C-alpha cells in the first residue's frame, strides 16, 4: 500500500482517492461507515472504517495507525481540519508506519491561523483584507465594527458554516447572537470581487512542483460562499511567486490551496492545507495534485510543473440546488460550456458519485422533515 486517504465521505477526499489511484498508487480509503462514498471507489485498493474524527480523534488515529502497521508504511492524507489536528497532535505518538505529508507544527500554525495569516502574507507582498476584530464572540461590539464587513470564525471547526457578508448592525447582531460566546470570531474588510483560487504543491527545497488556478463564476451564498461554478484560467506567475515566497518563508512544503478575492490587487482570504472541495477541477484540467504531493512527500524527483487545460468548467450541483431553493431556480437551467466536470461524478468511477448525491439528498430531507413537523403542530 502507498497512501491512506481519510474522511472519504466527503467529495474532496473522493477526488483525492481518484487522483492517487489514477497515478497507479495503492490507496486505503478510510471513512466513518461502510457507505462512505470513497470506500466504493474503483481506485480504493483497500477500505477501512474509523470513528468520526470530530467525535473521537483518539479512536480515529488508533484505527489509522492499525491500518498503517498492517499495510504500511502509508502516507496519510487528511481532508478536514479536524483530521489535520488529530494527525499533527499525535505526530510524535503514532506508529512510524504513518507518514505525515507535512513539515512541523509551527509552519502549519502560521498558515492555518486566520489571525496570523495577514502578517505572514505581508512578508511576501500579498494583500489581505483589513482586520476589524479578532476575539471571542462575547467580546464583539457591533457598534465598533465598520460596515460592510465579512464575518467568519478563525478555525474550520465552527458553528458558522460559511463566511457571511454583513451589511447592517442588525444583521451583525443576529449573526453574533446565533454563535456560542466562547467561540472565536473574525470581522474583516469586505473586498468586492470574484472568488479566485490558486493551488500549489511546494517541494522540500521551496520550489514549485505544481500550480493550478481557477476562478469562480458563481458562489453560494453569493459573495461569501464556496464556488458552485468555476473555470480553470491561465496561471498568474507573479502571484505564484508571491505565494511560493510566503509558504517557503513559513517553512511549509506540500499541497496548499489559497483563496483570493480577485480585486484589482488579489486579496488573500484563506489557506487550505489539504484536499479541498473543488479538487476535481484541477484533476479534470490535467494537474494531478494528489499524486504530485505524494511524490514530494517521498522525495521523488519530478520534472517541471505540468501545464493544464484552460477553460474547463466545474459545477457543484448540490450547492446549485440549495441556491435554487433559496430563490435562484433559473441557475439549474443554465448550460455550461464543455469540457466540464462535476464535484462528485466521474465517468471512470461512477459509484462514489451516486453515493455522494444520495447522501446530499438524505441530508436535505433530514433538514426539511423536522421543520415541516414543527409547522404542522
């Protein structure tokens, strides 16, 4: 075996399994249940079941370690922030057969902590939105925060599902009232513009092993949510160099997806150090980021960063349905230009796509049924 991909009930992990498997690597797909979509991928050589990492990180890592001891050594690829926490928190205690695709904890913190990110970005001449507030929810003074602003929590494990653009004091008070007082909150400048992402793999010498750029055509929620429709675009080499400088300065190597608002000067808003939601677009465009990350982790020599196809369209149909339900039904009728790819579906690996779609439908029904019961009483 070569790799262990966790959290395979998420579409990002399924894309990771596909990328590694298409490169000829043997992959163990680990999920919280037997119906986890990635466990049914044709590219999964073996399958495992572990507790949900958010509920039982110790049990989760125990099962990952057991698989690595039996089939390893294995490079373990997280697909959630909670999994990164579990992996890095046990970096000195898990079996040696579990190989970590990251440098040390300190370099990770410098990039994952939203409050520290502006300082790290400024060293590489990257702009970030102005910070208005950073602290506990209970400390927020709505009258002291300029509007409009973008509100988000400073860690992925949070109550607020997506960042929110806040236009009024009343809306800000409503957001704050819906969050636990002990969670940490960030309010920052709202920068208008399209969402754009740059994905890179940095090798251990600080060089670019791969780069891929995309631009959102639609997001949900508008102006703050993730891409529902995106397209591959030519790479901005000047931006790539700034990103490379920032990551190398932090001592980081591996995969990083950086999200920007494409204003006249791109504004960095987030960094993901794991398989990410729209990874399928990079794969469809010809950049196998998971396989390149694997080679970097194992110190395998690679050639120049691969070129990729520009104009490939990505669509996350699940979130398009959500947008349609919330008053934008016409977007479901829009036809996207070819070539295109979905967030879940792949012709060479159909079963995970079916399971991901079924899971999305069941979650939607679960949210709707209790609401209808409350109204019927």
